[in-house]
């Protein structure tokens, strides 16, 4: 939640805005606080002129319930936007005008907590949803339905549909963005998490952690086309640009599965270093490299696609989870949970060139074009 100082600044900024509006248009303006759950929320900072660069990075902060905005030209924080409860998955619309954030009213259950203890904690389903953030206005425009306990999701290339993993329900929800409704709900296996649409837009991959598998959905109908067995606790997925291969991380298995997409089968399994807990995964724009965040391993490992061998490694912040690449692939951003920051990696030199403080427990990161003024 925002600090007292942030609230003070927010209200001071709002009072100034109201006064200007009264003088210019003789119209009223009413103060209201930023909301912690569902509903519209406003930024604690005015949109910065520094945020109009080529690309912006968006980082969800699970415990502080906000979204950090980073200018990738300067690798500096330019805005913080309150979004709602437990923000995790994050995606940018194709035009860069909207950012979608998965919100969940389900309680946090750390790995050390037994399942029976976690089940005793109460969930507030009224806080589940997908926040639709207006980038230019730095505010939540509306909350879309996202099914129960939405975590990761993907958006179609035309921005019209969202495919969402519902972790506690074992389903995937398909949302019509314009209508703001759930069109389809599909059973996909226990504890779904990672969601990725194939480059041609015809397939949707959804990982099922407890089921140690990936469900392959037909994007048009939502029907399950195939089930691909993976290593233990699959987390995230990335496709090559041509869609012929996909890479799935396995947190408990400590591996990355290489998938032959046309034939729905694993053709190679790449072992990560000792202590690695593979999480986020991305493929470079040229298709030559695969980047894997290792969670508690504290690194990003680099796989050569041609040989399926690890060819590089870079130490980043604590427990990197979500990762994202700039459009040209020259920089990679990692969300580092316990260290409350983002590491910026030069992918040519495999060195950290900046560390950006963000909110509390950063979870996911997405990069998209900065909208034109």
C-alpha cells in the first residue's frame, strides 16, 4: 500500500489539479483516495516527460499492490501506479496504450507453509480480476473479469482477447476485452500458471504445475488439442519467432524442456545449474538465445538454441522471476522479489548495467512501446 508520504503527495497534487480546473473551467473536482482493491485508482505521480521514450518496462509489485514504470532509455523509475491486490502477471497491449495486470484476492502461501494451513486462509474473490491500466493517464481504467485467482495470462496480437490461468480452479479463462466478459472457461490441469500464445495466434500453451504438463488449446475455440508431459512443476513458456519450438521451465525439475510444436512432444531436456529453480523464460528476437531466470539460483542462464547448451550466465538480484527483453534484444530486465528491485542486463556483455529500485516484492515484468503523446 502507498506510504503516508505518498498519500500526502497524491492529495497535494490532486488539490493543485482541482484548483487549476476550477480557475480554467469553473468546474468542481472531488478528492478521493487510491483504492487498494477493485475499482479505479490514480497514480501517486504525474506522468513524466521521461516516459515518452521508445519503450517502457512495467513491473508488478505483489506486496505493495502497485505497478512500477521504467523508462528503458534511462533505466529510471518514472511512475508508480496503484493497481489492486496481489498484482502478478502483466502484459502490454500491442499499441502500448494499455497495460493489463492480474489481481488476486487469494492469500499468499509461502513454500514453507503446509497446504493444510494455506487452505485455512480466507480468499476474497471480489478482488480477483484483470486491471486495465491507461498508460497515458497513469490510472486503472476498469477491472475486467479474470476468473478465479488469475496469475499469468497473454493477450492476442490484435488486443481483443486475453487467455488467463486460474491457478486455484485448474482452468483457463478466455476474456473478450471490448465486452469485458469471459467467453470461455477450459479445464487445463491442476495449478495452471504460465500462458503463451503461439506467434501465428493459433495455439495457446498453458502450464499445469501439479499436473507436470502443458495443455495446448485451440485459440479460436478454446478446445484442448493436446497434453504435453514436462518435467516437475512447469512454470513459464516461450516460443521461437517462427513458432516451431517452445521452451518450458520446470521449477522443481530444475530443467528446461524443448518442445517440437508441430508434433506436441518434448525433444530435449536441458539441465540447469545446481540450486537453480527455473522460472521466467524468453527467446531473443533473432532466435539464437534462450534466457532463463533461475529464481532462488539468483542468475539468468543463457542457452544456445542450436546446441541446447548453456553458454553464459549472469548474476542478478535476489530470486529473479519475471523477465523481459527490449524489442532489439539488447537489454533484459529481471524482477527480483526479495531485493525489491529490477536488474538491467546488457545481453551482449552479460553484465548488469543498472539496478532500479521498485516496489515491494516485484513479480512480473513486461516491456512495450511507449504511447505517443
